[in-house]
């Protein structure tokens, strides 16, 4: 039982132990007697203050936001960055022990360069995440600022946070519910609970209705809940829970219990960084050990060699380039209507194998829409979606109905008049919204589409009387007086209630007696609509009614049926098909009814032969073992609670899947937080859902998720490209530094030279590879396995091959040089340029691990071309500007040296092309999906 249901329950002393009756199932008089509250007087001011002091303010605790300092420090929590910091520390120590006559830049230049890169990466990550937070804050707003309560026998308006348990709420249409409460009086009361339960239709409330003890949240018609709103009628309720004890607060506690989840990319980068760290330590230890064994050199020189090796092994540009690549992807996503809260989340959707989607407001519009009309014995379909009154009625042949038949005309006029909602257009956005019950909003929209809007019908009908809807009568009647002075009763309600009250039938020839054949046809049509998951209403009227209230709703004329539903969003069907092609299994997790959810799943192409639907009650009775066995055959989960959504996400994760969860309601928030990536709706979603999500769709368009998948896959592929490029180039440096260090007379590359190559000459091409155009076949591939690393075995072999080729080419320069000190220093300068320029040629081969660079599409990547040209120009400045030569320890080169340099640099291209050709001969490239995850989508 929830805290909301037990907040006012105080067990009597010495009472025999028995299962207490939940508040929602308790008889209303027994409830009032037990809690000792008068249904009219309310609490005294003194008692209210006492309870406030005891239970606290009626508000949820705000999530403590991280300070800017903490956010910045989090950017350093990465093995690669920590290794760089260690290298910088050693470089500082070496600088202090170096010759004091050398310039400050010579002594501390290496440390400064490393620290600048680390700091730049940290601030890039912080800046991008802070921008996302600012965008979200602009979307958020507070709700339910005030409440009407009975205090001391009077109705007063107080701040919602001052509502206390035991307060009596006075509610009417348009009010936001400030606390969980037990209804004690209702008059045609209905609330909108989609944010909490996921059900799009208004929930009809009844204080006196019997409710089962184990009724799910959406069926507790005797209760109202924080975070919902009243759409029609009036009510009085006793507050049972406030703040953290409400259903909303309980969900908040679930969100906090989930904690932060690392994305698959973060996990891969952490593992990758740890591997590089171990390699650096091992190689540096070998080098230092060899130096001490060989002897004859000062310890600080040996330490400097160790730093040089570490700097050569670590791809210093990797954190910054990864951050920039993700940030650019984040900006592209923002242009498509998606706000990314956390940079690695840009890539996570690309790895998704399961998209668990909420229905209401995500796959559907959360706007009831009439889809079918039956009038005068004819069927009509209705075009248009939502509350926008643009659309038309079409007959069974598909032709637009221009001249309305009499029954259809009467039906449209009746639904416009028997209605308390109103339609309003937001001039700023052009969106149509309703004030009132969503069902009545759908009927108003239907009337407007048929040319019978309330504005055009109402002037000829004067309001006389209304018999409001209630759960016993299951119908609503409005009596009007037309221009001829006739009083007409306009009635709408459930078919099983109204059809027995009808004696006449309106068809194209006029009004006649209702026959048994007519009744059977009407029932068959209502069943047909229900099987299509439409909510069906009967529309009737009676001319010249009696003033006797008991006589109004008798001897009615049957006008027709209307079938309505919350329709799928535009583009959702195509998005689901795209997910299927991408090897992603989409499932629906909703608080709505099974029949409705299954019908929507079939309409949007989510349902396959052999799929099953499961209700929340069935899920609750299912063990974890049985759920694990059946979960990949289940497609629709209906009438689910927040806890069950969380359980399902965990079940999919336990199966080895990368799970993306979409939703917009408070009840979706815990599952959004638990999923690898939570996707919330920015326009129609709740603040709680947006806070819990990693990605917020500002346009509430499910199809944007597919674009995010495409973007995520492209980003990951490009990350693989530039990691391969950086590591293979670094391997060349590593081989050169390691081999050269074993020859005492050969001067090794300085840390500044290595940093220059890693960051300046290699940085721009790596960044260009990060924005390489995506492969058109990307969305036809299966999602990559979760346990797959950033690189595969083929990539590591390629890194060793390329590194050995580049590094040994540089070693060959030392070996063929004159072995004098001056000649070797000039050779080091040429080797420095060779290791800087070879990667610029190699970058073109990195666009695909197996396809020839001449088969790349497009053949020429403009960003890469510009990056290579810019890097070459920057390096030439370091070589050709005389003032920079002492800094980089370079010399003016002869034409023969330039020719040798260019030939050796370009040799990497044919070397890699030969390796690719051999690989393609051994393992032909498959045009289809490369692989399927072991437990992936079926």
C-alpha cells in the first residue's frame, strides 16, 4: 500500500491485527469518522499549523544541483586525463631539476602544454552540459501554486505548499490538484491523470463508488492525486498525503534511488583509458629500468624520457576531440528539436537495441480525436488530428462529404451543444488547445470539421437546462430552445445506456420508429468501433421535451455513434519502421488499457505475429524468472505503474540490451532515469520527466528519436575513425621513441615535439574525421554488441601495422644518418617532421577500416581536406619561421631532405591500401548487417 493511502491511518491501541482497508477502498462515512474530520467545517487554523509542523510543507524536496566547481572537477575523472595530469606533474619536477640557465619555456613548456589541453577539455565538457541545463530550465514551470480549502467553516485560498493532511479541498474545473486526497463529495467530477497514470481519457471520479483494495492507481476513482487537474465538475476531498508522501513524492523517491547511470560510451572510454594507462606505466617502467641498468645518465634525464614515452603513448587530443565531436553532434540534434543534457548521451541512442516507449503523448498525441461516425445507417471517417478543427468527413467511398444529411447535421449540432469544453488557438504557436474534458474537446473539433461549430450553432439555440454527466446515469443532457420555440434535449452517453431509451431512428428520409434490426445494426457498429480500440458514444435528441426531469431522457431519437481515440503522432509509423530496419526492437509500456494499447501498436506497425500483450496485474503476479524467459516475446505492457516500468527496464538491461526509454509523465520518470538513455517530451512532458531524462525532445516528435539514433551511430562510427587515426599515429611515435631510447647516442624526440604532433598536426584531421559524413547504410546495420570495445581486433592489428611502419621509417632515418652529434640532431628534426606529416596522408585511409580510400563516399571530404591543409601549414610555420626553430629544435632543410621527407610520409598510403586489399580478400565486406547481438532484437 502506498504512503498516500495510509498517511491518515492511525491504528487504535490494542486492536487485533488485521489488514487495514486502504483509503481508496474505504466507505466514505467510515473514512470521515475514522479521521475525525467534518466534511463541511474543515480544520481550524491552529490544527492546520500543527499538522504542517508535523508533516512538513506540501512540496517535494528539490534535487540538489551540483556546483560549477564540482561539475568542472567531474570532467577530470577520466583515466586518460588523470594520466596526463601525472605526466604534467613529472614534467614540472623535471623542469625544476633542469639547467637553471635554460629559458622558462624550455624547462616548463611540456608541462604547460599538457595542462592547457587538460583544462581546455574540462571547460569544453562543462560548457556544453551547462548549455543543455539552461535550455531545460527555460522549459520548466511550477504548477498548482494555490489551493481552495475549508478552514474553520470558511473557504479560503492558500498557497499549495501550506495544505496539510486533513484539509478539505474544494475543487472545480480548471483546478490543479495540490495534494493526494480522498473524495467525499463529487458532482460530475473528472480529472486528467495522463502525467501520473499514462491514460489519455479523463478519469471519472465518484466518492461513493466501490473500489477494490488492490485497484491500480488509474482505477482508484475515489481518490485525486498531486500533479493532476480537474477537467469538469466539482468535488470536495480530504487531504490524505502531502509532499514526499504523495504518489508523486513516492515516484520522486524512486527516481533518487536509481542514481546516475553511465552511458555505454563512457564505460567504453573508461575501459579504453585504463588500458592505455597500464601500457604507459609498463613501457615507462621498462625504459626507466633499462636506463638505470645501462647507467651513465642523470636520473632527471631518464625521467624526462619516461615522460616522453608516456606523452607519445597517450592520445592527448582524444578527450578534447571526443568532447568536441559530441558537442557538434549535440548542436546538430538541437537543430532537429532535441536537447541533450549529457554529452555522451548523443551517442548512446546509436547503440540502443530496445526502445521502450510510453504511449500517451509519445507515440500518440494525447489529444482525443474522433475517427469514425455512424449516422443514418452510414459510416463516415474523419480526417485531421488533435484539436485542430481542420479536416473533413468522408463517406465509405472516400469522397468528402459536402452536403450533410439530416441525421449527420443533427448529430454535429448535438455534440456542439451538449458540451462544456471550449477550443482555443494559441496565436503564438498556432496550436489548438482545449479547456475542459478531452472527450468533449474531440466532439467540438468534429462539429467544426463538419461546418457545425458551436459558434455557428449556439446563436439559434438558447440554453434552458443541463443534466450533467455522472457515473450512475452515464449520460449528459443539455436542453435548448431553438428559433421556432421548441425545447430540444441533446443527449450523449454510453451506447448500452442510451439505446434502450431510444424509440426513434433518424435516417436520410426522416425520423421513423426504431426497429429491432436497427438496434442490432447499431450494436454491431458499436462493437466494430470498440474492437478498433475506439471509445464509442451514442448521440441522441428529443424534440419538445417535458419539464419533468424524470421524463427528459425518454423516448429519444437515435442520431448516431461517434468513435474516438488518442491518435498516433504524425511520422510515428515511419519512425517505427526505421527502427525495425535498424535492428532495434520497439516495445510499448503504458498506463492505458490493453485493448487500446494493442490497437495503437498494430496501427503504427509495432505489432508482429506472435507478439503478446501483458497487463500490469499479470506482470505483478509474474516472477522475475518467468519475466526474463518471456520478455522478448512481449510487445505491449498495459496498465503499468511507475514501479513496473522501472522493473521492465531493468529486465531488458539484465538481458544485455542497451535500453532507451521514452515518456512524458511523472510515472515514466524512474524508468527514464534507470534506462541507458531516457528521452522525455519537452513541450507536453512534465518537469519531473525532463529532469530525469538524458535527451529532451523540444518538439515532442517521436520521429526525432530515429534521427537521434542515426546521429548516434554516425558519431560512434566517427569516434572509432579518429581513435584509430590517433592511436595508429601515436603508435608510430611510441615505436620511434622506444627504439631510439635504446641507442644512447641518438637524441630522442622532446616532449614538446611529441605534443606538437599529437595536438597540433594530428588534432585537426582527427576532428575532421569526427564530422565525416555518415555511411548511407548505417541504419541498415544491427546495433553493436554491448560488450564490444571501442575498437575490434582488426583495428588493433591495423594500429600495430601502421605504427610499426611510421616508427621504423623514423628509426631508419637515424640508422642511415652520420653518427655525429650535429648530424643526429638534424636527423631528429627530419624525423620530427616525418612523424608529423605521415598522419596527414594516413588520415584519408582512416575513413573506412576496410574500404579503399578511392571507394569512399564522398571521395573527397571537404572538412578533412581543409584540416589536412591547415595542419600542414601550421607545421610548416614551425619549420620555416627562424624564430621558432630554437623552440622546436629544428633546422633549415635542404631540397633533398624535403624530397625524402615527402616520399617517406606518403608511403603510408600504399602500405595501408595493400593491407586493406589483403583483408578484403580474406574476409569479403558484407553489404548487409554485420552482426546481431547475442540477445538482441528478434
